[in-house]
C-alpha cells in the first residue's frame, strides 16, 4: 500500500510538472502558432537567477521563489521582444528555427559565463522533506507540487476568463485579426501571453531545483521536449489538453517503471513513445484537440 501510494504521488507530481511547462508552450502557441523550444531556456534563466542570487548571499527561500518566477517572466518577455517579434509575420518554420537558435545561444551563454558543469543550489532544499502520516511517508515536495500546480492552473483559468487581458488572449487565439480591429494592441496581448508562459516556467523551475539541488545549462531542454509531447497528446492549442496531456505522460512514465522488470527499465522512454504513437494513431488531433481537414493526400 505504501509503495502504491508513493508511485501514485510520483505520477501526479511528474504529471503536474509536465502540465505546467506544457501550458506555457500552449499559451504562446494558441496565439502565435509558435512552438517555443526556447521555453526550456526560460526555465534555465529562472534557475540560474536563483543560483547567482544565492551566491551573492540570498538566504530566504520565499524571496528565491519570487525571484525565480519574476526572472522567468521577464526573460520570456525579453525573448519575445528581441527574437520573436521581428519574425512574427514570417513563415512558421522561421519562428521554429528562431526558437531553436535562441535555445542554443542561451545554453552556450550559460556555459561560457557561468560553467558547463552542474552547480549546486541548496537554498530550496528545505522544500524536499519527508512527511509522516502514521505508517505512510510522503515527500513534502510532491504534495506542494500538486497543490501549487492545481492553484496555478485555477489562477490561469480565472485570469483567462475574468480579466480584460485574459479575455483578449482567448479572443486572439481564435481570431487575432478581429481582436486588432477592436482596438486591442497586438504587442500587449502577445507580451502578456509570453509573461504568463514565463511565470509558469518559473514555478516549474522552483520544483526542479528543489528536487535536483543543482542547475545546469541544459536544465530545461529535455523537459520542454516532454512538454511538447504532452501538448501533442492533449491537442496543440488546447490549454485543457496541455494539462491533461502532461498528467497522462507522467502516469505513463511512472506506470512503465512500476510494470517493467528492473533489467528492462532502460526501455522506459522507448515504450513511452510507442504508447503515445499508438494513441495518436487512434486520435491524431490529440485527446482534446479539434480535427482539422488538411486535404486529400492520396496520390
């Protein structure tokens, strides 16, 4: 029972983490049609800002959390202004290559200006403790990750449904041209979407640092790839789909670790993608995506 509870918490925690990052990708994609593969480097900027602040004497975990979120939001806005705004009206492939270029440049800056090796960050280690409830032991980090992720998603829903800018983002995801005709500034809407995306990345970065206890130049790269997969599973452009896809991916990964014999644990990633491909063959548009007619491709 204790083992089953622990694995359930693992699946929920990893799923919540994937959901946060996937939502960040989905918010930007819903407006610009851009798959922002530089989103992982926003996580990296957030993590390294905490590392540098700790090196300069920061000792408060609360301040570190706020700094991580603020740094990620500001980095996302800067990326949009410097790299993505000039190619906003270019073909989709141009934006995709720009995102990859920003990712590579920022990773190399981390390596050149700080270090190519992982750097220890202990200021958030206090978040990762063991809590005992009778015979059960659970990780405080996993519990907090679930609670914070749930509250963050709720706050995002309220923002998108109750605030003026949130409603503008929702409208822009459906028909940007009409939104501009109504007098809403495109730059403001897109910058807000990037800021929201960055804030979600900053929250994810806090949990990543607390779990790993270190930062490295490629900290967010593999995570953003998994978040991309989560968006595809849920249906790209669908925010609920991104959240559901992230959760499902977490359950698939942890479930395979539980089911597979130890000597076959190395096949986890391969089998994960086999399951995902089978799912997409059955439902190509994703779980919550809308089917789009792309025309006849028969020869």
